[in-house]
C-alpha cells in the first residue's frame, strides 16, 4: 500500500524542539523490501519514550556519542561509537543519549509505511504544545488512527481507553481533526 509520504522530496528533517532531530534521507527498495534511510541527532538526556513499532524494524548505527538502550522487561545497556542497535517489529523499546555530547546515529527503518507522517506530526505537536510532549488531541488521534503500526507505552492504558475517546469526541466537535484531513491510511494489522 502506498502512503502519502512516498512522494516527498528528500532529505526532510523534523525536530521536536526538545533535543531530537530526525532526518529522513530517502527510500530505497532492496530485495522487494522498502527501507527509509535516517539520521538522528539527540541531545544529552533526550530520546523517545518507551514505544513499539508493530510493523517496522529499526536499526541505528552510532556515529558519535553514547546511547542508552532499554527493551521492556530487561536491564538498560549502553552502546558507543561504531556499535549498532536493531529493534525488531513488536519489540517495546526506548533509547536515549546517555552521554554528555550530542548523539549522532545513522540507520534505517523497514518497511517505513507511515513512519514519516506519524513522527512528523508527533514532533510538530511536541513543538507546538511544549514540555516535550504532543498535545492530548494529537496524541489521541494519531495513536488511534495508527494503532496497527505504533504505540507509546508511556501513556497509561486508562488514559488510552477512557480519556482519549473523550478527548477525541470533544476535539472533533471543535474541528481539531481537520488538521489530519490528508493523513495517509494506516497499514492493516500484520
């Protein structure tokens, strides 16, 4: 299934305003699988919260700095320049800059599906709403629409099941969903 982001001009850099910059370098097809090449810069202490890509694999190679890695239920570990971390689809994980200088990585995500759109909107919302978090409506909308692809485990289940539907209902009454009128369709569950 083609997504709306497959026609974008590369490179495209997104910035959450709180220490994370991600550049989408371009897509390529290898052995029948589509990959998107990425570079990221992460400030000391910054990094994405515990999350999962249900359909995408992610691999990051450290060019400079120290990366902390945590897989849900396991002890954190650390990687340095020249080392790599690969997160298979369905593995709940997080990573962060565990050093004193900017962490630079290069890597790829496959298949990309809606990763560009989803992260682009999460980063935009984080910049707009402050405190390094996307707005409640944006989070509720994006996590519901793309639930077959992504989940953020830092958000309590009660919030996702009870509060988010209320936020969506009132947000739609206010027209907040119009921002997402051109959102690509989510990939069906595997």
